[in-house]
């Protein structure tokens, strides 16, 4: 029976099949029943991340790509100190996309109808 199972796997090996799937993240914000933001982020090997602005009520999707390193404060166990490193800030018009390469494994992103602020993306920079 083992020889038969090996034969079943052989076509997959010959076609260069990989079992590591791409990751897609879609963000849709709805206000009063209307979609106002639809963005897709696709990570595909080897290290290419594609950002796409599918829809935005403002006409643009504003992205911030960053890392955030938080460590416990030695003086107060309830507090932590965070260091945020902005990697990229960019805007895409509705229907546009952009690819970035070499992002660190722990990167984060924010997308909004106006320029987001890392790490919380709650308000535009002031």
C-alpha cells in the first residue's frame, strides 16, 4: 500500500506544489449601511506584500506600515514602553495597488480614509 501512496504524491512534487498559502486581509468599514473602505493585503512568498485599495468613500486609502516593540517597564509592572518604527506611509487611489518587499515578519499596518496614525490609527497626525 505504501508504494501507491508515494505515487499519489509524485504529481504534486513534479508540479512544484507548495503548501504555504497566501494570506489575504480585507478591511471593510460600514457606516449607516454603506461601505466606505475596502482594502486587501496579500502576502505571498518570497516576501512580497501587495496593498490594494478596492473602495474608499474619500477616493483614497491611506496606509501606514510599521513595527511596534513593547516591553514591560522595569519600574512599574503595570506599565510598558513601546517603540514604534514607521516603515512606510502612502496613499492609493481607488483601484490602485502597491507592492512592498522585505517587510519584517512582525510588521503591522493601518488603513483608513484619511492618514492613519500608528499604532492605533485613531486620528490623523496633528
